[in-house]
């Protein structure tokens, strides 16, 4: 089983912009700004050692050195020397080559979406060019004395496991190159967004819901109150004093943000809510002109309810009725993390209040979510003053 913790971000970092095409970067700052969270391997924890190439005279195969998430493969012909080298109190990878078929390959154990490195071209002659190749493209890293940063981001998906990130030469003779600070993202969140403020949704959760009438039908139908059609209605009538009353069962607890009610010939009304259809709480009432054509729009404070009971009336010896009764749910505060997924992987959102502790807690309901080959979004509806998030990827649920 492979499990990797990837992409840690503070919730204050609201958005990482995803690129729309393959982009090459020649400065680290721009590369990091585009990619977001990365892993950097600087070789400082490694000891000087040879990564054995094939023997110059033939007969001996080269070797592959494992660095954890990736390996460096020195089995290509044309490599005279490959090594982990200490140079000026800094550890790097050194390549000394003698023909243009040279390919010192970096091979990752998993798909990656970006790759970058610092480099120094160390050949002897002005016509000695160091190169980097990936997916059929080759870039010139310059002639002896040239140094800098090179990075590439694959934005249409990911670069498949086993793809060769190749260092080589374009020269008429021998050439040398060193590189370090290998920087990569095995997987990246394209957006991480903080939604701290309640927002009223645009979906009427009362539409088509179950309605129980408590008064008679004089005209129209009780179901017209929740059918979404403003040309339909329901009237009740009992005489000099008339009442219309009904209960809506939304079918689940909702966080109420707003309702829009369209009473007809109504002098007063009362709206109550309940979570169990037994205990009721008065939420809103109003006295108004019975024959006003005005609809009533009310914004509520956040509270939860499943059942809504409405009672309206007049003492005008007239029908009392309603067009529509609409309820809009409030969007709770939450964190969302969106990312491209693989169809054979599973993803878990985790949070931590202290990176130094190394302790991560799975977010409830966001564990082992299967990838679909497209974008997956995970969320946490519990907000904290300071919290870090990461996504864990696994090949099993």
C-alpha cells in the first residue's frame, strides 16, 4: 500500500491558480508561485557517493540510486561519472559525460505535476552545452559558467510515473553539469478556499416538498404553495374570520437563511419552525393590510429546522390565501480543497493545528474519497482560528 501526505497549506492561503498550459520557468520564485506547495530535496542529508555509470570501456552496467520519492538512473551510455558530490559545503548531483546520447535520468515513484532544480553548467569549452529533456522536448541550460533555475509545470494533468527527467549535453566532446534543490509536486491542490461568512443559497429547498394543509380549500390547491409557479394559488375561507394554515416537511434539517412568502388577502401571519414536528418555536410574525399585493421577504438569523408551520388570516369576511412559500438554506462556513484526481486513487482531507507536532486528524466524512479522473473537492465545515490542511492519497480506501 502506498500512502503519501501531500500539499500542506495554511487556510489563510486562499487560492492557488492553476495553469492552462505547459509552462517553463527560469526563476524559482515564479515557479513556486505557480505551483504552490512543493517538496524540495537538497541532498544535504546524503553522503558523498558514486552513482556508478556503465564502464567507459564497456562490460559493466550502470546503477540506480534511490532518494525516496525518486531515483537517479545512471545506466545510460555516455555517462563517465555521476555522483553525490560535496562542493563548497553544499551537496549536489554531478554529471560528467562524453557524448550527446547521455541521459542521467530522474525517475519518480509516482505521478508528478511539476519539476524544478538549480544547476551549474561546468564544461570546459564555449561550445559545450548542458541540456534538460522531458516528454520529447529539450532545453538548453547554457555553456560553462552558466547557472540558474529551471522549472516546468505540466498543467493538463500529471506526468506519469516512470517518465524520465533527463540531464545531458549537446557538445562535440566532454561536458559537465551539476544540479541540486530538486523541487517537485507529486500532486497539487488547484484551489483551496476559505468560506468564513454565511451566504444564503439560491436553491428554494421548499420547492415540491411535502405540505400538510390544516384548513379547507376554497380555491386552488395546497400543493400550489410549493410548486414554484407564481400563477397558481390556494385560498381558504371560513366566514367573517378566515384562516389558512399548513406545515411543510423539508425532509431534513436545514440551516435557514431566508424565506420569501407571497400572502394573499392576509392581515396577519405567524411562521413557526420545529425539528421534530412536536416542539415549535415562533420565528416571525407580522400584521399588514389584508388586501396589500406586497410580497414579504425576510432574512433570518441562522437556525436549523426541518418543519415549517404557517398560519395567516383576516377578519374581512374574505378568502385568505398564498401564492408561494419559499425557503432558502444558508451556506455554512467551510474550507474547500479542489484538485485533479486519479481514478484509481483515494483521497483524505486532514487538518492539524500544529505542524511541529506532526499530528494530523482526518476530517469527518472526507476519508477515502475515490478519485474520478477529474476534479475532486473535499471540505471541512468546522473552522478554527489557525489550521493547516493536507490531502493524503492512497491506493486503497
